[in-house]
C-alpha cells in the first residue's frame, strides 16, 4: 500500500532522489530519466482518455486504463534495481504475459483496419493525435531503458524492455483504429509533396 500524506519532503532539493530500494541517486541518473519518461507516456494516455469516452471507442478506453496501471507497474519495476541483494519485500516486476496481452490487442485492433500503403502523419481524431504523442514518448522511454540496460552494473528486467517496445506498436495501431472508428481516417504521408 502506498501512503502519501506529505507531498514535499525537501529531500530532493540538492538534486538527488531515492530509488524504491532507498538508494540515493542523482535526479539526472538514467534510471530516473527512464521511469520519468514512462510517467510522461502515462500522463499523455490520460489526455488520450479525455477523447475516448464515445461508445465506439469504449473498448479502447478500457484497454488504455489497464495500460496506465501497467505503466505504473513498469515504473515500479525500474525504480527498484536488481542488485542481487535480498530486499525486505518482493519488488514488482513486469511479466511476459503483459507484453503478450498487448500483442493480442494489436492483432484484434489491426484486424479491423485496411493494410497501410504509406506512412501516416499524426492527426485525425484528437485521441489518435495524442496516441501518436504517447507512442513517441514510449519510444524515448524505450531508448532510455535500453541505454540503462547497457550500462555496466545496471540490471533491467527483460520483460520491461519487451513491454515498452510492444506498447509503442500498440499505440500506433490504436491511433489508426481510432481514426477508422471515428471516421476521421488516416492522414497519409505523401513523399516529396512540397518539393516543387
């Protein structure tokens, strides 16, 4: 159970923060950047959900709510590094099933869509545009997580990497699905359209 009675503690005023393990690190630490960017993607999904209340988008809205919860799980996983030492509690870790469920949802949404004949530009329905924003933030989080994993002495759960990779794929397909269901349609890239 998380209890937050006091929001400011002043313990970070010198530019450090605590990981879930209690270890103090710089706020510029790549691990902090990674789960901070996961939080940014989650916040963007909150904006998406302001635009998915319509009955034709309710199915997606329910999935996005679940994903928002899973992004907190991902942040919890990242904020407690596995140092190979026992902890006084069982840390929350991402699982293979969470990424597999995203794959299943990608396949379900994609079954309703025409094949792509060009790259798409972010836009159309507001939810679709914000889903593209969330997708790009998720990709940035993925790059940070992979960079963290590549650092010596840092461990990252392999399922965390798989999940964030699959999430951006899901968000892309979800943006197309919203544009199809809402009637907005995809906005297609026209290569070299303004060259002449």
